[in-house]
RNA sequence: GGCGGCGUAGCCAAGAGGUAAGGCAGCGGUCUGCAAAACCGCAAUACCCCGGUUCGAAUCCGGGCGCCGCCUCCA
C-alpha cells in the first residue's frame, strides 16, 4: 500500500495521510500542563503519546518541531496561591519543576520548545489586538471577549453548533458578555492577582489564547499537528481554532490528534472522585517502563483503565522481555550456525511494526508483534544458542524499544537493582549472594531439604532463584 | 437533552469486509534433584442482542440493551 503515515484527525473524523506543508518537517504543538498541582497519569499519557509519536516520526526520517507549553498564569494557580499563601509565580515555578522532573523520570524526551505564558505576554497582546481589529472580539469593562457568533466555523472541531451548546444546561451568566458562549481573551485585573499592562488596562490572558499565541510564535500560523487529551476538544481546542483563524484567516492546524483519557476502575480520574493518581506516586511503585508499556498497550485514542492489577501485569510482561535479554546476554558467542527461522521472524517483525506505526501510531499492535518475536527468539536460544541472527534480533528489539521508550535498561538493573530499591524488601544483595552460596554448597552435597529451605526463605522475601547449568541467578519477583 | 465514543475468551487488549494479534491468570507436557525460566499444547465454537447489505460481517447499515466521555476546571 501507500507508504504514508496515517493519522486520525478529530477535525475530519477520518484517518488521513500525514502530509507536511513542506518536505519532511512536522510541526507539532501539544497542550502542556497548567502548573498548579502535581502531574497525574493523565498528563503522563498525553506526554508519552506525543513523545512516542515524535520519536517514531524522527526514526522514519521526519524533522519534528515539537512545542509543549506551560500555562503558568491562570485562575487555578491564583486559587492555589490563595489557599496556600504561596505567591502565584512560586506556585507555578514549583509545579513546573515538578512536571519536568516527573516527565524526565517517565523517560519523556524534552520537546524542542517549552514556552511559558508569562514569557509571551507581548505576543498574546498582539494577537488579541489583531482579533479585535478584525472584529472578532470586543472590549467589555476591563475584559476582552471573543465573539463566537462572528466566527462562522465555531463548533467544527467538537461537532456542535452554538445553538446546541446553548441548549445545554449550565452556561454561566456574565453580563459583560454579548453571548453566553463568548470567552475571555483578556481578563481585567482583580486585587491581589498578577497583571500586565495592556491596551485594555491591567490584566492577564484568558485561558485558550496562550496556546494560539505560543504555537504561532514557534510553529507558524499554520502547522501540522496539534495534540492533547480528548477532554480538551471542547472548549479549549475549539476556542483555539476560533481565535487563531479569526486572527490569521488561514487554517490553524491540519491534523488534530487527541489521546484518550485515563480511567481508574472504569471511572474518570477526577478531583471530585478523589481518584487522581500522581506520576510520582505511580513511579514509586512501578518501573517507568511498566507504566509506558501499560499505556502503549492501549491504542492512544482509547480510554485506558488504570489499576494495580493491570500495572503489575505490565511489569510481569516486561520481566519476560528482560529475562530474554538476560538469557541472550549470558550466552557465549561460540556458535557458527545460523537460525533461519529466527531470521524470518525478525524480517517479519521489522516490516510489521513499522507498518503498524504508520497506521495511526498503533503501538498496541506493535507490542503484540514484539511478543511474537520474543517467542521466536527464546525458541532460537533454546535450539541454537548464540548466533549472529540472535545478536541482530536483540539489537532490533532494543531499537524498537527505544522508539517506545522501553527496554532501555540492562537486564540486571531491571531484574535486580531497580526493584530491590523500589520495594522495601528487608534483604540486600549481599545477603542474597551469601544465601545462594550456602544453598549451592548444600546442593553439591545433595542436601535438597536444606537447599529448598533457603530457596523458600528467599522466595518469602520476594526473591526468585533460577538454577542454570552454569550457576544460580536471582531476580526480584514481578509480584 | 445535545455531541462523541465503547461493548472481542477468566481478566487486560489489538484488529475495522476474507475466516479472530498479544499479555496476564489457569491446566497438561518437555527440561530440572525439585523448582524457576524457556518451549510445546489445552482451555478457546471469545467479537452485547435482533434484523439487513454481501459470495463472505467482530468489522458496513438499521433498531435495541448496557457502559463511558464531553457540553463546567481538566491531559
């Protein structure tokens, strides 16, 4: 078939060929966090989804200009400041740092640009001016509102008309607005709030305008991909389209790409349900690669139901991969034979996973293919030991892993060190090694009862032993 | 109420007209002192229900039922 990447576009509700405006450069903007609280799994999913998309596009030869913002002025930040007594700038600074840290710990690569709202106030003011000049916005008191009825395409992304939205129940009444659906581009200052000077008096940007201003600043008036969680489609992205296209008269974004939400036990993760899981907390329990594998085992558009069981299963699945790496590592390179069956499996994998990624970044499908190859690889290790083909296979799996941001550790680091430090297991490496020696001494004398006692003891501490022809190896149980 | 989406074996989850990936859990076998890991096999007539289109439907269309998201701050 056509050698083109297909991407599902929320705007057209179809999978489309990804065709950049120019050559092989893809410009992508993804809505980053409003920095008023710790990053949760929803942030992690969005970041990882677009991290993988970026990694893959680059792998297949695209240049990706990737911008992801920090919204560091906002009502929620101001509220947090009032609650805690910490100045708003400080609230924003703390959570921006935390977000960066969390993303680093999740293995998310840093985007090309990470603009902050507070550093782009002039751009925002200019953009609002243009929108007013073109007649799409009006001043009311100290505020500036976007007039949705002036923009003909309003609702094209979220597939609803203003009338339908008005039929909905909760629309806040604000006498300053001409139409209840109008939204603020600029908010006049209130006592104790951060403000900047503007042609409309002191104030600050409304929500939505920052993303338009910053994406245009770094990526241009029209760019290829705009991403974010599905929950941002309305009103955030709808409003971005309206204000951007009102200002420039050209199509803002070619492909709108939205990731599905995280659910906890089939329910939305939300403050009111009290079921928000922070990235930091998840990382204290599970390896970051397990979290990524869990997410990437779902198609990015589908909801992902997070549970302890599901994450434990991802760790178990990862363990299978690392055990395979370890088996391969431990082989001596003395075999001159080649395994043709493995070569065939490898070729199949090479073409299939790329194909799956070309088809709307179907990482879940690639994971299935990976495990097919893993079986073939283990079979090959059993039958042939080390071969050049095996070496090649391992390298290819690693390379695949680096596109998904998994399988980047040494087997021993994953199977031992990482987990030893993550679980408080009341046992250390030294003691484990001592016990293994004792057990092997017992085994030599065929004192099986004693040997099994030691193994059971270690098992009770969460350590699994494995006797290989050469020696005894150990790992921390997956659970 | 409006808009969007989902329902695939015990659980999780891909697939979107051509005869159902993969993971986890379970069972049996090979290997092992016994295990573990790995491999082989079983469970497995797995596509919510009822109609329709088609040579052929999990996939398309219509109608049900159940669940979820958005419409208010959200990744």
